[in-house]
């Protein structure tokens, strides 16, 4: 009788053990996903990464990137950061050196699954990027946060401008992109090679892209691209006008005195319109030439309108103070001190 009870107990123990093992295998397969255990295709990582678009899955690892790996039951690896070294490798406990450069996180995960099978029957792990450093781009010029930024997956031209805080009000219309020739030709109509043959340079019409008139120019940005946003050419209208400030000259655009006055909201009731002046920089740039302008006669049609040049200052004095020094007017511009810039 006692032996029968022992045998029954053993049988129940075996049944329970098998049930638990089956449950664990089922959970492991569910966590690992449908691709668990598959061998990674050799030499396919760069091609697969190039075919993916718009997500972090397309990000290709490189030197200075940092990944965090979670592996079920492996405390030496799990939740620890590993940096991709200058040779493109990561050094993992138990596994050793793994060449990660040129792989996406999915590719690296597949490679690690194969390597871990030597120690674990059904490895369960995940890989995520915690630091992006291998794909720098330089954004310089009239943006709010110029400097070196890092791509996190594929980014378009507009997206990287947003990374730099957006363009300043005084940004010009034509933005230049310089790209290493190894990344291919920039897909823009006006792209040219530089004199060394190592780079190609393309131009983007900022206004056309931002107004969605030419979305084809919102191209994908590549690592090490240099994006140069020039400062726009401006004309200034100061004094007795409704909206004094600097006004951006768009590409191939010119302003006349009357157009500038219109942009500035017109003159105030206290304006001495017959004593207005244009201050124009000389060729040397140190001194300005004064050009008298009788706005009263121009507005009445008695005098011809006058064309303005980039960096001209149209000054409309107060009727009680008809003469103001050139230096005082230049100081009023406050270049570099936050003068309001108006776009149109």
C-alpha cells in the first residue's frame, strides 16, 4: 500500500514538471517572437537597413553609439550599457567581441541569439539604442541652435531644422547642403561637385519647402551632412513709421521706398516725410552715404520711386527733429541686439 502511494506521488511529480516545462517553453517562444532562432542573413544588414524608412529600426549602428541589452537569466549582460568602439565592436561578457557596426538593432539581436545558443537553449533578449553618436550632422548659420546634432533614424531636411530649433527670422531663402560623395549624389536639381571631387553641394529653397510648394526638396539627410542656413539680406526702415525694423529680401527680390514704407505700415502723423534719408553702405562697408528722399513728393507722384539695396536704411525723422546723425541711426538698428525682423 505504501509503495503504491509513493509511485502515485512520483507520477504526479513528473506530470507537474512536464506541464511547467511546457508552459515555460510556450512563454519563451511568445516573448521571442516569430523570428527567434533564425540565422541572420550574412552580409544583409546594410542592405536591409537601407531599405527601411522612417523608423528607428532603420538606424545603422556605428562607433560611439551605445546599446543596452536585456537577456533573460543573464545578469552579466542584462540592462548594462555597451559602447560600440572605434573598430565597430562591442565587448560582451561570456560572448566576447561582436561586430555591431553596420547593423540595426534587429540585426544585432539576431546575431546575439545565435551566439547565445551555445549557453542557452532558447535565448530571449532585446536590444535598444541608448545613445546616438555615430551619425553626426552639422547645422550652421541662421538657426536657433546651431552646432553638431545626431540623427536618430532617418530624418528629412525639415526635421533636422526642427532639431536645431528652427530657422531664425533673419534666415535666408537658399539653404546649402554639403555631402560626402560616399553617400551618393544629393537628389536636388542644382547639385554640383566641389573642386576636390570629394563632396557634392545642393541647394534647397527654404520658402518653397516650408510652403509645401516643392516637397521633393525635403530630402533625407545623411550622416556628416553640413547644412548651411545663410543670413538673409535685409533692408531697414526706422523712425516715424508704424512698424520699424528689418525686412527680409527674398530671393531675387528688390524693394523700392514705397514698398518698404508699405511693409513698415506707413508713416506716422508726426513724420517729416520731406526730410527722409537713405543710408547706404559704401563699398568698403565702414562709412554710409546719405541720400535725401522726399517721401512727400514720391507719395504724391511728383518724384520717381527709389530702389533700395540690401542693407539700406530708410530713416523717416520726427517733424520736430529733422536731423539725426548717421551714427545715431545706425545705433538704433541694434544689429545683433534683437531688432525685430519681419518676413513677408
